C-alpha cells in the first residue's frame, strides 16, 4: 500500500497538517530546553532531571489520557491541550529572552508540559483511526508516526542553527507557534464518537491493563517498546553531554538529532510501504536488535579501533551510525504500532494506546538513566549499557515467546 494513501481523506489531511506542526514544536522544545538547562547548569545530571520532570507526569497522565479519550470528545480535548501547551511555551520563551529564566522555571514548565503531553499522545492515537476507513489504517499509522520522525530530520538542524545565532528562546517561541497551528486545525475537524458505556471509572481504567496482560503479543510488544525507549532512546535526552566528547556545538547537536530523525523517518516509510507477508514477529525483533547494536557502536566512536570521524572526511562517525540505527528503530516502531492498532478492539483503543504511550515518557525518563550513569561513571557507559540489556531481552523473547516469534502478518 502507498504509505501516503490516507491523505486522500480530507479530515485526516487536516489532522495530519496540524499534528506535523505540533511535532515540529515538540522536537524544537527538546533541543532548546536541553541546551538551555545545560547552559545554565553545565551538568549532565540536570539534563536527566529535566527529562524526569517531564516523563514522570507523562507516565501517569498517559493512563488518564487513555480513559478520557475513550469516554469524552477527543477533538475538544486536543484543542485545549494544544492551546495550553502553547501558552506555557510562550511564558518560558519570554523568561529566556528577558534573561530571567532560572533552572526551577524549566523544571516547573517541564512538569506542566509532561501533564499535558501525557494526555495528548493517547488522545491523538485514539482519534485519527476514527476519521479514516480501515483500509487506510496502516497508511494513517505510518503518516502519524512520520510526523514525529519527519520533524526530527529538519527541525533539530534548523533549530540548532537558529539557537546558535539567536539563543534558545527562539526555539521555544517557534515551538509555541507549532502548537498554535495544531489548535487552529482542530476547529476544522469532526467530533469523534466516544464510548458511552456506563461502567465506573476505576473498572473502565483497568480494562486496558487486563486486556494487555491476557494477550501475550500485546504484552511483549509493549514491554519491548518500554525497554528500548528507556534503555536506548534515553541517550537523546543526554546528547548535549555526549556531543561534548567531540567538542560539539549546538550545530553538531542539531545534526545528531537530525541524523536520528532521518534514519527513523526512512525506517517508518519503508515499513509503511513494504507488505510483510511472513515472519513479521522475527523482523520486528531483529530490527529492534539492530537498533540496539548500532547505538552501542555510537557509544564507542573514538574508542580503540573505531575512529572519531568517517575516514577521509571531517564528518563525525556518530552521524551515519545514528542514521542506520534509527532506521532500524523506525521500521521496528511502525511495525509494532501497525500490529497493535490493527488488533486492538475499538472500544478500548484509547486505553491501550495510553498504556503504549508510556514508552515516549520512558524515552524521556531514560535521559535520567543515561545522564546519571554519565555523571557518576562515564557518558559512553550511559549510552552503551542500555542497548546490551535490550539485546538480552530480545534473545529471551526469540527463544521463549512463540506467539511473538511466530507472528506472520496482520492481514
């Protein structure tokens, strides 16, 4: 199937356009806030603290967001969320521009953003499948994922250049603009039918957990996304400290973000276009293991026989290695999302996607893992140890979990 086919649906085009700008904002804020807190403190641990300040509320409110998405008007929720995020970012941008910003301002804003983003992700992922026909679902999943990966390709590089010339406030301000575009787009979207069953909220909340625990494919795939995001993807949050190893500037930081985004986008589009008819489970597991392996190589660049730069060039070797590794991750994540979105029953989609959404906050919280290990041991160890843990888990799944290993396709 053409990975862009869902764009023939007008409502999905409107949603996707707004979501793309929101993801532009999301990516810019990661770059800008990371540079801002590192400039104020000079500490790798502070990067992890900011990550935790965002991730912990995201984890809790992912659950709440899943329940809200299944029971209430999701379009209105998206409107309020986008507007609220934009207001917080505008305030932080002003504090930065006026040289009044302190670390505690960043921590408070990170907590507030974590609450709102925790509701936002499951709301998005329960909304867009309701406005497209089922035959376009895989394309919709691919394009929805591509908004984040695609924004990672260009935005961090441009953001790095802008921030290097004008300061971090410009990145935060443009992030606010991105969410304001999303807010405007929601006014042109239809309301999506909500689940009106009368079960009490506690029972309604735990039905999603119960479904996942009883279905091994869902349980293992969601657990693997948790592990890869916490133990591997967390290095993204600690990149300012890692780039310091190579005497990097905001430009190199932006290029590293973009390398990860380019790889992920290529992997997402490849997975969206390829019609996998056999051995889907093994392909998912092997792509996750490739991601792990190449991030280990990233952590070892400049050590021993691995050169710091691509031979014969001035290009840091971490850039092409990150592209290859994140290509595998993009392929793995799109395939995982396609399996879950295709198999989950409609009446609990929001709750299941809310539980899955925790992987994003774990990726942010993983910055505390990487930054903490980097602060007390070595940043290379912080980046490279997590992927080894993930490879061990993948081997366990390949050996002992037949339902995942033998998954053939989702047709």
